[in-house]
């Protein structure tokens, strides 16, 4: 969704620039940075405000209002207790059908969040393990991780656009045989076709570098959410939950070896730089060092 919005915004922005004869030269860095900030943040903000409704539709989440069995009652009660102890309003609670042990929290506001769990998690994990998972998700909400990730994504998008534009101006101007700061020669981007082709290439390269930063921060916030769960429910609950996830992903890896690179516990070395979550072994090791007193 965010990529689609960024593409649309870029196209619309280019059309507006052309219609109104707006030309960004190498010397107008402040104006360029402002425009890049607008372009870079729009997609992130739209994604944030639409995140709850998008996730509900994508996962087929059923909002839980009145429990129909003891497990659903336990889920509602646990989320309510954790939210109250974290100083949060009661989030929406949802269940979605899936064979994967999984859960997520989303929403643009920590007091209007959604916490959803898969049916497999709810009915296959024991109560201590579920408490650990829910403590982790509530910690994400309490830490404002959804908003923080959005802000970071917006800032990174801004600089991806900015540095891509600067580098593209220099390259396309050099290929056209003139300086990128030549104000009297018309457009400072040289050949428009060359500029947009080079700009697209630089956006991919800088986008990959920006993604490394984003994924590093995402892994750090996972450690922090694990520690938050440990403080809410005790670290044994969170460790038990991670051990259960590890057993589940281990079975999946053995059965589907060709997909092991995509498993949460399957990557190492360079590929780990692109992971949004640390490996389960590292998360368990980090939790054992957490002081919950």
C-alpha cells in the first residue's frame, strides 16, 4: 500500500511540476527537501491511518465482542488486564483463521489499537504462552511502535527522495555535458528521460539502504516488546511463547526446506540484516538476561 501511494504521489508531483513549470535546481536544496518530505511522508501516514481497516480486510479479522467459548473469554480478559496495567484504553480484540501461530497489533493511536491473534495460536498455545504473546503485542501498543515506525519510514523516504534527486541531477547533467547548477541552461536535470531513469535507479539503491536502517530499528523494538511482556507477565511466559513459536517454525522448516529462508528462525548472516524480527534464539537469549524486578 505504501509503495503504491509513493508511486502515485511521485507521478502526480511530477505532473504538477510540469504543468506549473516548477524546476528544482541543485541550489534550491531547502525547497527540494520540503517537497521530498511531503512526498516521503504521505504514503507512511496514509498507511498508518488505514492500517487497522486494511489488516482487518487482509486477514479476515473477526472482532471479538462477546466471547463464545472459554478461550475467547480468556483472550478478552487477558487483553483487558494487560491494557489496564499499561495505562491504555481497551483495544479492539480480533481473531482470524490461520494455521500459523501468529498475532499482531496495529492502529494509528495507542488508545484505539487492534490486537489480533490467529485461531491456531489461540487454540494451540497454553495460557502462559498466550499471555506472553499478548504482553508482547500490548507492549508494542504502549511503546507507540506503530507511530514511531511510521515517522522513521517517512524520514527515510524523505532522504531517499532527496539524495536520489541530487545524485540524478548530477549524473543526468554530466551526461548532457553541463553542470547541474547551471541555472541559465533551462532545466537542471538535463534530459528528462535520462533523469527519471537514473532517479528510479538511485531510489532503488537508496531505498535498500534505508530499509536496512528500518529493519534494524524493527528488530530493536521487538527486543523491547519482549522485555515489556516480561515485565507485564514475567519473562518465563514470554520465553515459553517464543519456544512454542520455535517448535512450530522448526517443523515447518523441516517440511518446507525450500522456504527456510523466509522462516522467522531460518535466516543468518547477511540476510538477517533484512529481517524485521530477530531470530527466535536471539530473542530467547536476550530475555534470559532481562531483569524484571
